[in-house]
C-alpha cells in the first residue's frame, strides 16, 4: 500500500487536511479512567496509574501545543 498518491477526491483530501490541522482536544483524566473501567481494559494496561504518569501528561502537553 502506498500513501503518497492516494486515490481520493480533491474535496475529500481538503477535508482530511482541514481536520488534521484542527487543534487536538485536551484529555480529561477522570473521563479516560471512567471509560477504561467501563470497557474493562485491565489487560491492555495492567498498571493504569503508571501509564497515566508516564504518558497522559505528555499527550496533554502535545494537545495544548496545537492550541497556540
């Protein structure tokens, strides 16, 4: 599969480009934790608190940069 010259219409390419350039929504920790528990993803992230400390703040920092 090649991605350099995709076979989609110009208007679709424009919509994708506009969407990619939009600011990324900030993450809300308690909502993520709630969804994590509701979806029973314990095996996907066995240590949620550790993952949050390692990754969540970095992801939010990146999202905030898109709002500048």
